[in-house]
C-alpha cells in the first residue's frame, strides 16, 4: 500500500488532491502537512512513497523542502505544486531533482498519471537497491575472527571518506574484497570501480593502460584511447599488485595523485580527474623502497590508511564459516546438492597449512563437494585435500 504525503498550506487544494487520489485507489494511505516545516518533520519520522509539495508556503517554501528531502531521503519522488506565477520556479525544481510539477488547479488525468509514474519510479529504485545488495554478496567478507572484525571496523570508518587505502597481505587472502567493500560503502558506489592488475600488464603498456594514449604515439596506437583513470572518473580505481608497477609508471601515478590530473601517452594536454585510489600488494613495499624498486613518495601518498589482510593460517577460527559459505555458493553455481562436513573433517581443515589462503580453501571445498561422500568425512579430506 503506497503512502503519500500532501504538503500544502491551502486546505482546499489538500482536499481536492486527497479526493482525486483516493478515488483512483482507496488503498493509498494519505497524510497531510500544512507547511514545509511540518512536512519535513513527518518525512524524517516516516517512510513515504510519494510527496506532493506546494512551492509557496509559510515557514519553509517548497524549494527548501525539496533540497532537504534530496539530502535525507533522495529515493522519495517529489511532485511540486505550482500556481500560475510559480511556473519558472517549478521548472527549476526539476533541475534540483523534483520528479514533476502540477499546476493549480490540478488536472485530473495529469495528476493521476503523475501519481502512477512516480510510484513506479519509487518501486524501481527500491528494486535496484535490492539487486545491488544481492550483487554485493559477491564480495561479502566472511569471518568473525578478531582480525576480520578489525578490518570491517576500519572499513566502516574509512569508506565514506576519500582517503587513499593501501591493502597488504599474501596472495589469495581477499585483498580485492576489501577494496570492493570500501567502494560499495562509499559515496562513490554509484560510479564505476575500475580494477587494474599491474602485474598482468607488460611494463611498456602500463602507462597507456592507466592514462590512455593518442593516435600514433607508439606502434599499434591506431586511435585515441582513454585510460583507466579517466574511466574511473567520479568513482574508484583499484591498483592491484602495485608493487609490480614500473618506476616510470609510478612517477605518473604520483603526479596524478598530487594534481588530480593525467595526460595520455603522446599528449601534453592535461585531463582533470576525480578518482579515489585504492591499492593492494603482496610485497613488502618498505623492502622494495630500500632496494630502489618502489618510490617512497608514492608509498606515503598511497598509505594514508593501511589495511593488512591476515593469512588464513592466522584466522583458523573462520574456517567453519568459510567452508559453509563456499559449500552454498559452489552448490548454487554448479547446480549440485549442498553437502555437510563432519566435525572431524572441519577440524582437519582447520589444522591444514593453507599456503594458498582463501583461494586454496575454496578450491579444496569444491573438490570435496564433487568427490566426497554425502557427508564429507575425515577420510575424504585425507584423500582429496592433500597437496
């Protein structure tokens, strides 16, 4: 049942709106506010699917109400009610985020169409949020150990800022999950997160990959091409395995961080970018600095916040949760029945030396689901989990 708020200082207009909307669907729940201030108080306390708001009102006008609602509950469609002399203002409210505007006296068909369209939009926004949460489960961080709880606490504090984060830890520990959580919990979550595996790109191409190039700048550059920094504009760029980046590319990344500008290979034109930088490495960057393979000034630019992801051997208490998570996920992906693991099997997995960390554990769980008995036993672990 849709809940609709009418913010209007003229009682006669409120009655007309209420009558038209109620006759369209008597299941709509309608509430009223006689001025903007009262309307904001109700919006802060309740959830509405649609708000009608007059433009000229005492205490707080409709434009102020719209601006406040866009900040506190931006998902609510706002339909502005305008008198003849308010049409220019009504059009301006569309630029500020209003869904539509209705002239006084309200036209029956236009009003009802607006109600239907606005409620459809609200439903779509809610569904998109639900789907986004569902997608986010792909990057869920599983674990309740002190080490993982500490990382989650840091993410909650840091995500909403634009602080750069350097994520360290051995291969297979889930550094990319930390990066995705930081992005999805940030104000940049609606913008793209662009991932770059610095170790997978040849050193002679890394600068072109990050910053783009202009036609003819090198052999094979047949047309202008934007780089990853431009693609991530407004969002986040995740530089994975940054310890493998060449020194020349490091110098350009440093400039991009200092000036929020990049230039394509072969061009002297600067391009302004607004990008949050997250980086990850399995290397000891302080050792790399000492041996001249990594720039110390870049390290200090990146490591505003440091997050160290522990090896699986250092968080064995999380293994039962991880096994359960992988069982469910793999069974769904491959259309196979989910299996239980015996207590003995779980204990053996907790005593295993996980040099490949989370990635290795997932592979072992998949192997045991395919090859093990209906309940995965200690014997299954002995047979199929050995290296």
